């Protein structure tokens, strides 16, 4: 007759706690064989090693010596995930303290092992309800552990042990926290399970409980002292172990992540106040990034628009070398009108406009106004890309005839004339000389330095030189080039021309395209600086997330032990706590984006230039996600590497 292969075979098992002089050996070479379908009671007084032996049999603890074979396979060679699979698919634990998740209802507690087995939600919840109904809890399905009696909680733990099949039931003092009636009901359930083919191992110190088993193994001081079969009328031939009650689909990346996300949301809802405080740090960080970048981009665009309004295909020629200034604020007399005419004749030059500016008092009626007077030629609007709002700009004939005509900037027109009045055709005094207004320039606003460009009046160069300023030299020459790509070559030709005419480098040339490039780089740097400052607050929020998650891991150590005992792998625990950190950060990121946009919109209504664009928003959300992954990793790793026995012992 063939001897059946043992289900559980322990050979010389030893277990030691502590190291060195503090080492305590709990098990001293325990050898034990358990066949499929047996009902075994392991009995002993407190400190005999029976609970340690149960933890080793249930793959919750590691042996230090000897061999443990389960169904012929050496358990000592299995890694953490393989041990988790064995617990998940084979063992069902029933604890004296029930070890239920207090934030989950009865169905969720029972279905937990099936979650880690990859069973679809609908299937596992249906099976959980069936098991609970079979155990008389059909009216307590949505009750949490705190709403159940001790006997009801123990029945929930029995249902949890059976959800994945539970071919081996490990019951640690299953009646220890129950009254005699409830204890009797639990033992009757265990007998019924054994009759259905489950292998049942009960750990107890109560001889009356042990007497109900078919075999009693007694431990004392870490050794098996007796191993006996109960009287024949109690014993029965062992039945084959049952097939698993549920088939699992295995672990899939997307499904695991979705389930981890759902569990994360449920966990975060338990302590809403703490979650809200954690969210606040991320909201402030992301909102700051969005608002700062919107303000920075708006300021950048505003400055660049004003520079571009002056023309990027523009060269400005000014008198004096770069390190020479006129005394007393006067203009160095090196540029004259003929220089502008010579420059205008060069290749790639559309126009060259001579300019001389000075301050003057303008009068109209009873209104006096101090402004800038610019004497120039008819090509000024062309060179400066400055259209007319009313009337016309003066023409070459006006320049040649020294005509007393003027064109007003919008600010000057508003200051001298009543709203709605048309200045064209009216006369004003510039200094004490009468000029007829022939046009009004379109409003341009302020330049990149904040100066009001519209606070100016224009007169013909000849008229200004002769009648207003009494000078022949120029303050500047504005040169518009045809091909912006050749602007550097044109600048060099102008430099060579003036050097030949003046026989000295008594001038300087400013390239507006280069100025625009420099301004762009400067504004980009400022935007990055603003974003970096805002990112610091996001970093602080991330540190807050890590701190809260570390506290959460400490508070939920027992929960982690329970999840590990029912079959959660290290990766499952890691995913769950990572998911909680990511959910907090992503939710905080979305709220922060909304808040940052709101701040930016308010700033825009208050007159600040603001640009809200998609890339900074996506950057902020991506940063929030990255913060969740980075700062959630260490707490998640701590949770994933907890020893299940130590975790279960935590209160």
C-alpha cells in the first residue's frame, strides 16, 4: 500500500529570537507530520512555542534550522512573493483577535485575499456575500468590525479564510476572545469545514478545545512532548482537500494599479482632515508654479511685444563711442543729417531716419503740457512701424519747406484736447512758436522700460533744428533694413561708412534684433527663477506628503500585517502606499492648477500681463505626479518590507 505524501512535514525545526547573549531559542528541533484532511490541535501553555510553530507553518515566519516541506516542496527556498502566493492560495488564517480591517465592511474584509489573487471585483464580492450568508451574516454584509459582536467578527474571519479556498485552516486560539456559546459555534464551523475536506490546525491552550480535534500535539518548552489520536468515536478518515473555491486570473499591471487606486481612495477617505492638510501643501505648490509661470510668461510676452513694436529689423545709430558721454547732459555733436542720407543709400537699407529730441512745453487754450518733441523726417512712421490714428504725417515737402506742422502722440492729444475732440487742423504752441496739428499717432503704450511712447509730438527735422532747438547735429539715426537675416552685415557696412566719414569711431550702433534676443534670454531666466521659487513650495509639499505617509505606515502597521497574512505580496503593499501618495499629489495637483489659474486670472484683471498656456499646466501636473512617486516611495518601501509577524503583533 502506497503511503500518501504528507501535506505538512516539519523536520528538526528550530527558531531563535534575538542575537548574541540575548538570543532565546523558542523551538528546539520540532518534528511533525500532518496529512491532508486532518483536524489537529497543537496545545501548550503560554511560551511553549505553539504560536511560533503556527506562524512557521503558515509561512508568516522563517525557521532558523531544520526543514519544512509543504506537499513535498521545500518552503525554506521560497522568496517573499512565493511565500505570499502559498499563503494566498493555500492557507486561511483565523486569529484570536480577528484581525479585521476596521475601515472596511464585512464584504470587503472577506474579499481582501481575492483582491490579491487577481479575482475580478464582481466575482469576489459575490463569493464573499455567499460565504457570509452561509455563516449567518446575511444581514451584516455592510457592517464594519466595530458594529459586529466578537462571534460575528470571528465568522467574518472564517469567511475570509475560505474566500480563496483555504485548503489549510490555521486557527490561533479561535475561541479565546469569545464566550462559551460563540466559541462552541466557531468550533462547530471548524468541524464542518474539516468534514468538507479542509485540513484544520487549531492552536490552543484549552484542553476542552483541543479535545474536539482528531489529533492532539502537545508542546512544552519548544519540543513536541505528546502526539496522540483522540478516541476512535471522534476520529474519522481524512478526506481529500477541497479544490479552491475561486480561480484567480493572476496579476496584471493595469488591473493591479486600478485596484490599488481604489484602495488608496478608500484609505484616504478614512481621515479626511489629514488628507485635506496633506493636499493643501501640494495645492499651494502646484498653484504657485502655475501662477508664477503664467505671470512670468505674461511679463515676458509684454516686454517682447513692446520691443518688437519698435521693429526687430531696426538699427539705432547714436553719437559718441560706447564709453563717451556729452557733458552736462548734452548730445555729442558727431552725427548730422548727411550721415543719414549716406546710410539710406546703402544696400539692404529701406530707410534711414534722422532724429533730434528735446523737452518743451506745449500749450493749447488754457492747457499746458510738458512733453518730448522729436524732430525727424517723413519716413519715421515707416521705420518705426507706427500707424496714424487721425490725419497724416508730414511729407518731404514739409521738411524741405521748414513747415510749422506737428503730429501728436495719443497721450499729448488726450492731455490738450477734450474727449471726442478732433485735434487735426487746430493750432498749438510749442515753446512760443505756433504749429498746426496735421495728425495724431495711434496709441502704442509703454516701452520695455515702462516709458510712455505716446507722450511725444513730432515736427519736421528742418523746422525743429532751426526754430526749436537751434542745432544741426542729431541725437540718433534709425535705420530700417529690408532683410533681417542680413542685419549684421548691414550693421558692419554702416559702421565702415561712418568710420570713413568721421575718421573716428565716434558713434555706436545698437541692433534691435540682438536686444530682442537678450531680452528674451533675460525674461526666460526670470521665468525660470519664478518657477524655481514656486517649485520650492511644491518640494515642501512633497516632504509633507512623505511625513504623513510615514505616519500612516506606522499607524497602519497591523493592517499591513493582516494584508500580508492573507496573501499580499511586497509589490502589492508597495503599490497601495505608492498609490495613496500619488492620488494625494495628483488630486492636489489638479486643485492647484485650478487655484493657480484663478490667481492668474485675478492678476490679469488687476492689470498684470498674464499668459495661461498648456505646457506649464502639464509641467505642474507632471511635477505633482513625480513628487508623489518620489516622496511616496520611501514610506511605501518601509510598508512593503515589514515582517508580517512583527506587523501583526503591533497594536
